[in-house]
């Protein structure tokens, strides 16, 4: 029988990459700042969980099951009550959350831009004809090839350190990573160019960190509500609603970025869907009240789906 005098533990699940651990520790610090250490639900503990997406690094995500490979094992640990909450890069979460799990909080968003990194060239579209760009993202690939079909994209998988190592080894002339991750890791010195979203639209929820927990765990949900950053939550709600309307897979190049007016009452959402070879790219923009973020996102997603036409999302083109 459990001793009621034993200290409780609030277990925070995360992947074990340096970036994932940085995000988990940021979450832990925010919880402790808001609720004390120990918290009313116990002393915080980081629990590392290995995911399939961390193990299989030699193939594109689309070939081994998609974005859920970074969260499936963590979701299982949550539902099995081996952890109490989980920290994710929000862009890695599936469009629909598993039954019994909710996004209880979203941390303040970091820089949403993509970072061009090269030891030879100053900017993405300054690359010479035939240059090689290493990326695991079909979204990045499609936007690059749409502007520059003369470039070549090769698959770069792995964490930030692994990808930078591949670049240093000469496996590509350049690579592209998220500015947010580099900022959180304190590696901003490697950024050659922060790419304007007008040139490369980021992934849905890029730069945002999502905290999930069991839907029926009201104590944890109430605790996490105190660290939720409402403006970020509104923005990613619109972006994920767009993704939901498109019903795109990780094989489908989709980008999305919602931005708020200075007073937070208006929202502008930009979205795109493309073929992976960049041969076709559809882009659209909508503006509306931020209080209607979900409906704004759904509307833009339906518009893009209509622009793309029947079958476009089923066959996004060769990878």
C-alpha cells in the first residue's frame, strides 16, 4: 500500500535529444516558477523516452509512418500513467491528438523562421546551379525547388548536431534548420541567413512547444493552464485548423503562419500546399478576428484544398 507521507513526483516525459531536453527543462522551470518547488503535485522529474523517430534515421519520416513517430511512445507512456505530462515540439504532433490526450498548454513561441546554414554561401537563393541542400522536410524541399528547380535536395535526418555534422563532412553545400531550435540550444552562431517567411513559409506551429496530458487529469490540466501563452495558443490553433482542413500527411508539403495585430484582436494567416518536386505551389492569405482563430484556419485550409483540386493531396508528387 502506498504511504501517503511519501513525496509525490510530477513526471515530465520527453524525447532525449538536446533540443527536446532543453524544452522539457524550460517547461519544468516555468511550472516551478508558477507553483513552487516542489509543486502541489510533487517534485518535478524529467523522464526520457526513446521514440521510433529518434531510432530510424536513414529514411524520410514519410517512409516510416510520419510525424507521429516522434510522439507515439510518449503518448503510450502518458496513457499508461508512466508520466504525467509530455513536452513536444508542436510541429511534430499529429493533426489529431490520440483519444484521451489533450494539448493543455503552449509555451511562448520562439522565432518561426527557417535558418539557412552554409560554410560556402551567404543566402539560400544565392546557391549556384546544381548545389546540394540537405533537408528531411518535404515542405522546405518543395519551396526550394519551386524557386530553384536547378538545386538538388538530399535527405538529412537526425538531431541538430547530427545534421550540422553532415554539413561539415561535405555531404551538402547547405542545410536548413528551424531558428527556434538553434535559439533554444544557444547555437545561433551557425545561422548564415534567417529566411524571411515570404521566401519560405514555416511549418505549422514551428517554434511552439506543446505540453500534453491526459484529458481526465484535471489537476495537471489546471496546473498547466497557468503557463499557457494565450497569443501563441491562438496562432497555432489557426494553423492546426488549416492543417486539419487540408488533412495532409507528412508526405504533403504544407506551410502555415498566423500572426496577430499589435493589439491581438486581428489575425492574418498565410498557408501553402505544394508538390514535393516544387512544380506546383498554391498560397493563400486570410485575415479575421483572432477570437475566431479556428474558423479562420479551417476556412483557409478549405480554400487551399479547393485551389489544389481533386487528388492533389493524395499525390503530392515525387519525393
